[in-house]
């Protein structure tokens, strides 16, 4: 067995008890905003290499090249322009280098920063959601299930007029999977409006109980369950001038296909759609005439025996609209960037690395991207020359970097942290040379008595990968003593719990528990993100199996430590982590004494089509897999103490899951503890969360400590 404990400089965090005697309260552990490292909100001024930020009550511009600072506007001047009484600067943006944008109290203000005057005021829609600006003079928005837009005078116009409650326009579809976050897509010229139309007529409904009404009432939501009829999505384009809508002729995979990553071409006359079959094993990148809706051809297509998951819109080259950047993991096993042409004749790998990467910016010559190639727990900025393919690394300090490249491509603001570094912000040239440091945050927890935080790796159960963990030792740690352990787990797709960031992505509740005398352990198993397709897709068809096998390798590592009490190991997680918690405590009852599961998936047949079928296929085709991972069959095997918490109006993991598990426990005469949050959805927020985490803490204190 190979374990790697990284205790070199920067990978272990020690705290002396001298002058660090403050302990976290539960409110600190749950809310505690002041315990986060300070940062600075920096924007580039239009297309100039000039940074803007607030300093006191002033909006300041700093010329990167000259190093000169000047006050652009004071808050007093802004108050006079807006007839306001602001004490500090609100959030702002730039329409161009001389036009400041403020959105406040139902209006969008465009301010001439040189002449110190309001150029125009655009009223936002008074009632509606999903408000989206076209960049010129109009806002699109939804009201109920229909789509509207308003002009610069506030006049409203209906784009759709559907009265059937099963028809939804302009809202997110496919339960926001595959990169979908909105249902409205303005053309670059602002003259056309593309939008999703969702037909949920065939989708089953699920009732949510509202206890706040006088006698209680039910609110039904549409919830397409795995293996059952799903929504039918189409894409319309509305022309503001002609007041006419056409729908794109998308006929690849039947009515239950997915339409994702909608992208306009720069000329505003062609729309690109990544069309995915319901099985999520086949994707075609198609283009359509935005005026007629006619199918113009398939630019590229990909297939995968496990799943495809296109999650990024196309990015056209600034200097060549016939080429675009495409991100996928289906070609070389990692999420890389590819340079493609609009005729489908050429697909060239831009980022030739066996690591997941993400697009950041371009300047005509270079494409900038972040990459996990240095380490899966670090994020670094690189650039690649579009012509030669030569790449360069632009950040050197260990840690997780979040860069913002200037519009001209000459500089970038490098904001990063690492295990021992709360936050550093510096401005650099895009050849990597540092210009100057902008800020270095102090340790916001320096007065608190924290235990040691370390990072390391454990081999995955199949021996192919190093799985990263963070380990928090109890305050006042004595290696001669035996300590109880809490394993915090999520373990599912689209997650990365361990990074080389400030305190290794520590959730403050973990340190709260370390202050109460627990060892806390968190590991990213196979199935989580940022490690390539083989790592992520190891879970296909059997959710929870590879994940549990990896977590048990972590348990072996913990048991090998002389200061771990192997008879007092607990596990806690929420959502997919709730599923993992119950999976672990029922599959390994001899190991886990206590578990607390929140919002757990119990049987994947009750989960949504989009997510569930991607990872588990359908219950009809994968009946054996569904049966194997179902926790309904495991209720009888529960031996330890288990508390389940769930929001009673959870619209993500339906209440049906945990209630069925409770029913199964009753049928098998198995004792289990249950605590619903009557007005919470999938997560418990605000001060209610303080109650939740105290409940979780008390449960471990009562049965594990």
C-alpha cells in the first residue's frame, strides 16, 4: 500500500497555540464571512490595459505600464449623478473604455467617466426573471412561462404567448446540465433573440408540500425521472424587426434530444447547437441558418461508450470568424481545447496535454488557458501560440491561480492562494514577468486555535491514480492518543473537494470539529472532476462502487496511523455525499460507527433523466446496476447510528428518496434517526444552517466521541 503525506513547505499548515486561543463558534463555522481572506475586485477598463478598483470611497484607475493611479470618480460624484446616498461603491462594469455601467434600483445607468454625466438610463423590466441585456438597447426576460423584451423606453413586447402551463419559454432546460445556465441568447448585433422552448407535457409531476399556508397546500413540479418520458426542447429565433419567430430544424435524435451550448457566429446569421441524443453517448455540432431555421450541416461529431458531456459554448477567434475553439474530453481523454473551422474540415488540438484545461482568453496571437498539468490540485495559467503551437507557463507560485487577462492581451491579474497563503494578487505581463504585487492578504484566522491541515495522496483502489486528501488533526494533537475520525465525503461528478488553495478548501465546520477533538478527513475519489475521462468515468453504470472502493483505501490509510481510533469512525455528506454516506455505513457496517446523510439519493430510478441516465443509463437497460447500487436493498444491513436530514421541499433529490428508505428501515425493524427541514429545498441556508450543523455535531458528539 502506498500513501504519500505531503508535509513539505506549503503542504502542511501548523498552528501554535500561543496567542491563538480563540475557538470557532457554530456561527463562525457556518457563516463566518470575516474568516475569509480579503480580496480586491479588479476590472479592466474597457479595451485598455488599465485596471480599475475601489479604494476607500473612490473608483481608481491604474495604468499598468506607467504605474500611475488616478481617481476616476468619487462616491460623492456618483451620488450626485444618481441622486443616491451610497456610502461606498456598488458593483460596476464597463461598456467601453469611457462608459461606466451601474445597475441600481431597477435601472441600468451608463455614465461618461470623463464628462462625469449620465449618458442614458435604461429601465429594467419591472416584473420578470432571467433578465438578459442585448448590449445595445433592449432587455429580454421571462414572466411566468413566456418570453418578453423591453426597449430603451421600458415598453414591453411579448415574444411568446403560450397559455399551456406545460410549455416554458426562455428558461433553462435539461435541469441545467451540460453547461446550460440560461434560456435566452441574444445575437451579437442585438437584433435577434434565440430562446429555448420546453414542452413538458409528457413529464410526470411530483407534489411538494407547502406548510406555510393555512391548511397546507401542494405545489407540483415537473420532474422527469430516469427511464420515463422527458421534456422536449426546441430552439426558436425571434427577429425584433419583423416580429417573427422561426425554429431551428433540429432532427438528429428524436424529440427527447438535448440542445446545448448555443452559440451565435460573429455575423449574427448562423447558430451553432451541440445536439446530444437522450442516451448521452453521441453529440453532433450542427449549424443552422438563423433566418430560416434551415440545417446547414454538421461541423463535427463525437461518440463515447460511457457518456458525452459537452459543457462549453464555442469561442470564435477574434481575427478569424471562420475558426473557433472547442472544448471536449472525447478525443484524447482529457478536457482539452481544439481549433476547428466552421466547415468541419479541420480539428487541431491546441492544448496538447494529458490534463484538463479551461479557456481563459485570446489576443489574436495567443490563446490563454488554465491547466491541471502541474498538479490536479493546482491551477496554472498557460498560453499557446495559435500558429506554432508553442506553449508557455505563465504562473510559477504553487497553488490555485484565477487569472484575468487584459483585453489587449498584454497583462493579467494573477489572484492565487495555496495551503499557507491566504491570497496574493499581482499584475503580470503575459510573458509571465511580474509587474508588481497588488495585495497580500493577512491570515484571517491567525487569532484562532486551529489544528494542523495537511494534504497528501492515497492510491485509488485500481492502483492507477493518486487520490488527493486533506487531513485536519485535532487542536492540541497528541500522537500518543487515539482520536475519533469523521470522513466528510461528496465523491460525485462535477466536484473537487481538495485543492492547494488557502487551507486546502477547508470547510470551517471541519475545523470546528477538530477543535472538539476529532480527526477530519476529506478525499476526492474516482468519479470527481479535473482528472481526465478515465478517472471521472470510472463510475459509469454503478454509481457508488468505485467511489466506495477508493474511500476504503483512505480508511486503510487512516487505520494505519497510530493515533486513529479504528473503532470510532464516522462519515458525513450531503446530496451525492448523502448517497455515499449511507452506501458506506451499510456496505461497511464493521467500519463506520456513525453516519449523518443529508438529502441523499436512495435509488437512482427516482432521480432526474439528465444526470441519472448519463451515469447509470436507464433502469430498463441497466436493471442489474440500478439494483446493485440501490440503498433500498441496504436498509436491512444498517448496524451503526444513522441520522438522515432533508429539506421537505427538495426539488433536486425528491423527498421520496429518504422517506422510502425510512419506510424500508421500519419494515426491517431497523432503527434510524430522521430530521426534516420543512421549508428547505435541496440545501439548508442562512441561520437554519446553523441549526443543521449543530444537529450534525451533536449526533457525532453523542455517538462517536
